C-alpha cells in the first residue's frame, strides 16, 4: 500500500524547492524555516534511518526533504564561503540545528566546513596575517568541539616556526598564544611553552644587566608577563638558573665592599617586593646557593635579615603603641574629673542624667576588673580609663563617646 507520507514528500519537495530557488543561506538564515518546522512535525517518524550514504528509499520523508531541498544551496554557499568570515555560517547552522537530522549536520561539518577550515589553516601565516587564527577558528568550538583537533598540530607547528626569531620584548606572542590555553590540553600547552618560550626568556635573563645604581626592569617584566602561561616549577627553574646566580653575585659583591647598608636594604627589599616571595627566600637561603658557597656571605646577609625582622616587628608593635597612646590620652583627659570624685561615681551620675542603665554584670570580670553594663554596651574601668567591648576586643574610649554611643 502506498505510504501517505511518501506521497506527501513527492508533492512537497518540488514546492519547497521552488520557494528556495534563489535562497542565499549566508544572508537569509531564517528563509523558509517556518515551512520546515511545519513539515518536520508532520513527516518525521521515529524509525531508524541509514543516513546519507544509504539508498534513497531508506530515508525518512522529512530527512529526504532536508537532503534534497535544504542541502544543495547550503553546500554551494559553503564552497564559496570565506572561512575567516565565520559569523554567517555559524549563525546559519545554530539557527537550523534543531531542524536538521543529526547525520545531515555531521555531513555539513565533516564534509564541507572542516575541509574549508583545514585549507584556511594551511594558508594562514602567523608572521604576516593581521587576523589571529583563533579569532575565526574558536567560534566553531561549540559546534565542532573535538572535530577541530586535527587543525591544532599544524597551528602549533606554524606558531613554533614563527617564534624561532621571536624576542621576549615583543608582547604579541603572548596575545596570540593566550586564547589557546583553554583549548589545548594542559600537557600540550606546557610542552609548547617549555620548548618555544622558556629558552627565549632564559636568554633574555642571561643578558640582563643587574645594576643596583641604575636598575632597569624591562627584561624582568618581559619574563614575569609569562607567569600565568607556564607551570610554576618551570618559572622557578628558569629564575634559579638564569637570574638568581647573577642577582646573588651582585648582592654578595656589594655586601663585601663596605656598602651603604641603607642603600643595600632599599635595593634588597625592593626586589623582594616584586618577586614571588617563596622563590626569593629559597634563593637567599639555599645551602647550595651562592651565598652558601662564598666566605662571609651569610654573615653579610644577617644585616638584611635583621632589618626585615625589625620591619615585621614594627608592623605588630605600632598598633600596640597607638593603643597605649590612646589610653594615655584618655587617661589624661579624665584625670581632672577623677580628682573630685571617683570615676565610677561620675559614670553613674551621667547614666542617671541620661536615663541609661548602669550596673555590674554578675560574675563577669576582665583583667580582674568588674564588667558593667552601660545601656547596650559592656565596659570595665582601669585607672580612670573606660574599656568598651566592640564585639571582638576591648578598646579604650572616652566618657563622652560612651554617652554618644548609648544615646
């Protein structure tokens, strides 16, 4: 018995072909899409289909409509398409994907799009092309994903060739490589950087002149720009091999020739402020390092170490000094009132005048002093100074500040 859907397709195909006769897929991506939506609902069945390599009789009716009507103009458009102008074709396929049988979309990507991209990658020259390859290739990742992997090896080969004469002062190399960090596997990306970037950075560091009296940081900044593009152990090794021996030699020579220690300290701490601290500490303290081999070097370094410790101590001591100064200021400001009556009596009087509750908290003491509640605040008195609890610690305050807070 003649199938109704087969009969429908013999009528529909010529009609839709006529409607799409002058269709330009890359400029009219929505053309006739509503017609295909309607016929998909009517014709598509759930039985298996052999795919475009099978005989025509095995195609489902809707698949036949797509293959015979939609596919020819799309194929022609892709053959004439400029692969660097990715947007029209990506948008076309994104728009039509819900209406395309999976095998049709696979055919478009594998037999039409991928060969065009391969051809364009072959023609791409990283040294002369102003349009980076990632700008027209990465937009295909959502649609093609791992299908793009055959293109990656040729791209890396071209990039490696372009880097043969590269100098670290040229920041364009990182701009080209950075977008690939999330695309290449971690191992592949690390290997590429180790083989093509790190040797160049090492050469730049070897030629770097470290002069405490006129220090230029250009070379250092060129190297540090690559920190996020290489494994941390590689950066550590790079510096330990090409930078720190020279840096330590300069420091050692300076320290052993009657230096101005203030200048040495400034230079030393300046470098520590711009370098990874753990790497720096390892360089100046490693037993196998230069300072461990030179007679008297460790003794000379003691001054710098002590300076660092003193600066660290100052950072901790200063808040305590400020705290004590604050206590003394408040104590001085309240001493006059303490001469005429006890400070506690004065607080009680002010609390009564302001209608604020002031009473001891049973069983609560701080540093041996009775804790009182003053409105919503907790306080204790120590030699004429009010200490108030601020949810974290006890801090000195004035009576007026206490009244203002309670009010």
